[in-house]
């Protein structure tokens, strides 16, 4: 090997140590193939590392595969180096969303180490086995593998492996229903991350894992704090994939906080940065875009983004089901959310993400038994995990069900509690939704002044956010109680108008995007309020009180489902 090549390799190695990824990549890529196989393998592995950090993941994979072939095919095989490359390829293929290929590389690493004396590499293998078991839902096996990784990390004093094993175990404990124990392990891992003693890859992984765990718990405040810290750290790696990953978390947080334009911009940028690097997080970015579009009332844009999320391996639920509900397809929404729930039966936190939408959809279908059962299940999960976000969602669900059941005092009490919880979390859209429900509950309880004040607050929030459709629905709700006889609601007047022109229950359901069961319930309430027992008498009441001419005043968009 020439002196110039030797010097170039040493300079590239120094650049990698200083995290100067771009200059290291350029220097190593410019070198010719080295005749000495061992040194050529070193060059390939360093170049692969630089390629990874400059978002050239396909090239990184090809380089590592070449290095693996050279090392595994040599006369004197270094099984530990071979296993390390295979483990890196496992990570790379997981990033690309190729789980079957990743599994193949993990098995190669396992075979390479089977007969070898224990080293720290066995700990890294155990950690990947834990991650695989976790993704397959085998929590006990995952915890066993993670414990082995942590034991080996501490035996060999490998801080990267220790931090990685701590975050892995923490995430598992949180999902198993021990959030305090899990977060305590995250705190340990973060101590190693923030003092700069970890490699950039492990530091970024710990940050992302903790933020994801906070988001899953619905702990918006903690997620916001760590998102800011993670974003500051990722800025020091501008050519790496971590800025894109942090952008996804930032977009989710901005969307919750009501900064929708900024959230969508961040998410769209993330889809560009991650499209050839990390499939799942690209899908999560598309989901964030879809949620912004859905809340803005752009149904076509939301549907397209939900489809892209699914294409990248990210579930489009519960957003897609709520979109279907908003467009009047209640039965399809119900089928979508039920299917999603069936796919995560043993994962309470995943269920908790879906249950609020399930309650809302069940209420829209007038299936109050299902809505009540779902609300109680959400209560149970919220109590187990003691998270402010889950608690707020559970209380709101209880209020929604109580309102649908006609328990107005209980509904008002629960919805005021939910309002307080959402306000503390600083999530304006959820505050607006709760204000609308509280307005309806207050009106049903006879507090018209309180109802109008609540509707006014919701309208102001939705207008500020740009949620025009929600603002219009809240305005219709506010106007609904003005001058209507016998305590009829705006929706009941819409049903009564349909009765007055001779529509059947089926025709009313189709016109107003309701289920026939819901129409029947409305008719029962109408008959009770106006004191009649037949459709002909109800029709006479409608004409007598000039309700048949109120359709235009109620709004051109009144044929949208109310939630």
C-alpha cells in the first residue's frame, strides 16, 4: 500500500471521528481499490459509515455487503468483524423497511457467533434479537434478550450498548404497563446521551426512542421538551438521517399545538429527506400531513396522504376512519377502526390511540353500548399508564357517551374536566372539539347562555386554526337553539323537515348521512318533545311553526354528519 493511500485512510478515519461525514465520504470514495483484502475491507467499512451519515443508504448497504463477502470468504475469518457487519446490515435493512432481508442478516450474525467466545458483540446481537422479538409481539423474549445485552454492556463497559439496552428495556416496560419503571430506564440512557459519551448513532436512537415513547403515552409536555433537545442535537449532523427523523416528531408536535402550516412544511420536508432512507418514518410524515389536511377540511388531500402513509408501512388509523366519518361514510369508518383495533389486541397503548375515534364513530352510529364499552376500556388504559394525554382522551370519551345517553349533568361535568385537561396540554383543536360537545351538553341541560359561550369559544379556536368546516358546524350548533320550539335541536329540525316532505327513515338517513337507527332515535325524541305520536301530526307541527322553511337558514352544509 502506498504512503499516499495510507495517509488518506488515516485522514478519513480522523474525519469520521470528528463526524465530518461529507469530507470523509469524498476522501474515501476517491481512493482506488486496495489490493490488500484486510485494508480494502477497512476502507469499505469506513466508506459505508460515511455513506450512511450522508443519507446514501443504498450505497452503504452495497459497500457493507461487499465488505462482508471479503471478510467471510477469507482464509482466516474474524468472526466478530463478520458478525458486526451483519448486525449493521440488519439495522440498514430495517431502516429500509425490508424486515425479511434484515432477519436473514441477523441469522448470519447469530451463526457467526454461535461457537465464538463471548465478547461485547454478543451483546449487540442480543439487543437486535430483543428488537426483533419486540416487533413480533414476543415481549417476554424481548425482555430476556435486552437484559442479556445490558449485562454484557456493563461487563465490558460499553456505554453505547448500555444506553441502547436501557432504552430498549424502557420501551418494553412502558408497553407492558410499567411506565414509571420504563421512563426511569430512559432517564439512565439519557444521562449517557446528554453528556456526549455515546456515538452519534446511539445518541440519535435514544433521543428518537424516548420521544416516540412520550408520544405513545400521550405525554405531550415531555415529548415537546425532548423534541426540542433532539432537534438541537440533530442540527450538528446536517447531512445525516436524524434531522429528517426529528422533523417527523416536530411535525407531530406542531400539529397538536395548532401550528398546522409549519407542521405540514416540516412533514413534507421529512418525506423528501427520508424517502430513500427510512420507510416507516416516511410513512409517519405522510400521516402527519394527512392529519393536517383532514382538520383543514381537505378531504381529497387527506385521503391521498393517508394512502401514502399506508404504502410506507405506517397505519393510517385512526385518522382515516375519522375522515370517513367526516365524509358521511359511517359504516366504513366503523369497519376501518374495528379492523385496526383487532390488529393490536395485545398492545394497550396502540389501542388507546384508536379508542377515542371508536367511541366517536360508535356514537355516530347510535351504538351506545359499543361506545360505552370502548370508553371504559380507554379509562382502564389511562388509569394504568397515568398519562395526561390518555387521561384527557378518556374523560372526553366519557363525556361524549354521557351526552349521547342523555345524561346531561354527567356530560357537562366530564366535558368540563376534559376541557381543563386539554387546555393544560395546550392542544387547541382538542379544546375546540370539547367546547362544541360542552356547548351541546349545556344546551341540553337548559343552560343556553353557557352553551352559546362554549360554541363561541370553539368557533374562535377553529377559525384561528383554519378549520373552516369545524367552525361552520359549531356556528350551526350555536344557531340551532335560537328560536326553535319545544327545545328541538338543529339536527332534529333537519329530520323533521324531511318528515314533512314525506321522506322515509331510510331516505332521511341517506340525505343526512345518518344510520336508520339514529334517525329512529331522533324521531322518538322529536315526538316526545312536541307531544305527538304520528308522522302526520309531526308534519302538521312543522308547518304550523314554519320549520319547513328553515333549511336555508341552517346552512347549505347542514347535510354533513355532526360529530
